[in-house]
């Protein structure tokens, strides 16, 4: 029997081993190249989703809240809340018009805006006056200031009033229906302003139903010590960027404890709703945190 290995040309086995090693290296390189491409593609897709698609969506959330102290005349009243337009930061009149159209479909009794109309420059609201002025509600349109609204407060208030809002700063308005009274109070911003709940409710009887508008939701821990029944807030943007199994990545000061949705606060059971807002700030992204329009229907137990 011939020794086949002795008849193989010298160096053939070593050459094949080198080729196998080279192919393995090429396979690894190809795998890494494909992996990097996939990750880059996912990053681009995720970035496009977070910057181009999700910020242009609108999630309409609906809740029915029952209060023993709500007068029967206001039973079934519908409040639409929106917040944090941040006009001037990747948001303009077209964004306002989209929100106005959605609100029209709801046919609200009252409309509440809970702060940060602009991202700093009051003049950025001017182009949005025309669409916002189309908002109508039989019980009125009410607004408060947010921390981004303090670039030129007096000018911004004048522009909001031109659009039809009544801007509340440590004061309240009494609404009447069929002889019953309902109070809407609004506080100054908790970061750049001086909120004064005592001043806001000074002329309101203790048993009267009181709705509070306050930009920063964490202020609820203070507000719950006063005879407010329901607080509406914004400011948090719901975190703006949320991750699966993690939730919000970061929230601003004043929105560390209450981030989004419905809460019960304090020993008296004050209800708090935190709206995720419409616009963005600092970064023009939203991820798993769509802009929100809140529709609240109030029911009476009387």
C-alpha cells in the first residue's frame, strides 16, 4: 500500500490550513460588517421614527372621573386638556392647527392649556394665534404659564388672550350653570413664578368644587393640602423618551414623582392628571411617548 501522504506535494496541507484560517477571518469580518450595518440601520430607523413620525402623532386619552362634591348641573361636563406646545422649537402654526382640529371633534365644555405655550420666545406664538382662535367651548378657554413662558410674560399673556384664552395667575374664575357654581383656579409657574394657592382660592367657598391648573405636577404634594378636587398639569412630557421595561429616561425638575397619567394625591384624595404634552424641548425627539390630548368627563354622585 502506498503512503498517500508521502506523495502529496510538500506544503499542501499547510496551504489548505492557511486558506481555511483566511476564510474564517473573512467570515468574521463579514459578520461584523453585517452586524454594524444592521445596528446603523436600526439607529437610523429609530432616529427617523423618534424625530419624524412619533412627534407628529396624537394620542387621545379618555378618562371618566367621579366626584361626590361635583354639582349635578355639571354632571357629564367634558374638559379637554392640552399642554406644552413649545411653539418655536420644531413646532409652529401647523402643529397648533392639528391640535385644534382634534379638539373640535371632541366638542368640549371647557378647554384647559397647562403651560409652555412657547419654548422661550413669546413672539413665536404669533403665527399660531389664528388656528388657536378657532377653539370654542361654552364654559371657556383657560391657560396658565409654564417655565418656558417667561421670556416675555406680558407679551405672551397678551397673545394668548388674543387667541381667546383667559390666563390665570394665582386667581380663579367661577363658572355657573343652572344655578350651580364650579371654580377654575390657576397658579403661577413653580420654577420661575411664585405660586400662591391661598390667593387663588381666597374668594371661593370651602365646599365649592375647585379645578386647579398648575404646570409642574409635583406641586400636587403642596396643592393636596388645600381644598382642590382635581389638578391638571403638564411639564413632564411623559419623559419624552421612554424605553421598554425602563420607562422614562429623564424628567425635568418638578416632574420627578408624577410623570404621566392619573394619580390620587394626599389624604383628601385629590386627583391629579399629568398630560404628556404636544411638543418637544431640548431634543426634537419622542420615543414610545406620543403627544397627548386628554379628554376628561366629570361625573357627579349627587
